[in-house]
C-alpha cells in the first residue's frame, strides 16, 4: 500500500471531483470528496491537500501533477497553443455520450464536414446535444446523416465496459480509446480526402490522453487539437455530440424495452430505484448487462432491496 500527497487549488479539486464523478464514494467529514479507482482511494480536503492511497497511487496522482504544471504554463501564455483557425477549416470533430449515465453504453462519434457542409450543419440548428431534448436529438441526427458527410459512431456496451473496468481501465482510458478508434475508422473512410486537423472535446489533459493511447501501443493522430467545450467552437464536434447522443438514447430505449423497466438517464436517486427494480425482476447477476457497475448507484440500489 502506497501513499502520495498533493497540495493543489480549490479549482483543481473541483476538476478532480468531476473527473472521478463515476467512482465517487461517501465523503468523509471535512473532505471535499472521496473516490475509489482500481489504483487508489483519493480523498481531497478543503485545505487543498489530496491524499492518494492504494496499491499504485502514483497512477492517479501523476496526471494531476502534470496538469498543475501545464496549467501554470497555460496561464503564462493564454491559449497560444491552440490553433483556432482549425475550427473554420475542414476537420474531424469527435465527442462522446453516456459517460455520466449509470445505465447504458458509452458512445463516441466522429464527424468530418468541409467548409460548405459546416454551413449546412449550422443552418440545421446543430448545437451541443446537452441543450437538446431527445426528440430533437433524433430529428437532427437523422438530418445530419442525410448530408453527404462522413461519420463513424462507436458504442461500448455495458458488459465490455464492466470487463475493462475490472481489468483496471479508468473510464478516461475507455473514452480515449473510443475517440481514437472512431477517428481512425473515419480517416479510413475518408480514403485520402484531405482534412486540415482533428478536434477532440477535451475530457482530460492531452498528456494523459496520450499516455492512455501509448499504454495500448497507439499514437495520437497528427494535427489533433484538444479543447474544452469544443462543441461551441467546432460545428463538427457539435454534430458528433448529437450523433453520439442519438446512438446512446436509442441504446437506452432498447435496453429499457428488453428490461421491461424504464431505465432513467443520469445517475440520480431515480436511477438507484430503477436499478433496485431491475435487480428484483432480473437478478443481481444481470445488472452488468445494463449498468456501469462501479458507479456508486450499485450500492445505493442494493439498500432498497433490504
Ligand atoms: Mg464531450
């Protein structure tokens, strides 16, 4: 059992809490949050101290050391590393869905649209999927795929997700691999068509993303730009967010239908109750077929059973 201690800002702790949202545990008194990953238990305190304890605490702590250093560098040179011109050029955009939802798969979509098609996407009302209701998502997704644009959509089902998670993969690594493969497949589809770059909606530090790829002997595609809230900069990322969400919603509808229970989206108390109902009618063994088992919802659901 090892231990690492880090002192960081309240902002960074907020970011960490968001990063570990899928593996949060009960918050101890005086702490901001506690999360458990296969490598460490992470406890952040209001003092700014963050404790990493477990078999390989450095696997978690390192990424935050990296990022605090790069944050300082970024502050010194505001956004100079991002080539904003790429958003207006022909590029590939990718985004994911389902990562904060207890039930259902993770989906990732990558979209390529040239300058002319980007204007068409804008005219269709393409925007971040988070602002759109399910019926609008489906309608716009249908319109998007009718354009002569190229896209790929990948889905990581719950069984495979749970298998990888038990193997020690973080959700971040799963997302990185899905983005990479979606982009890879899209480049193959483009069959030599020129694109000026790739924009990925940033969910972790680029250095961490690269490390995930390297751990599976993969290399980051050239001309890749990471940016947070990418859907507000790149219409192609916004279109990808809609395609990913539409696939997620379709998968959820199918899972609900098969289960005979409406499986709610998100990870709220409503979700705990639905999980308890699912266990009652299908047995606990089956839960991994529809849910991301390492979320705190699994234990919360079990409390409804007694
Ligand atoms: Mg995103």
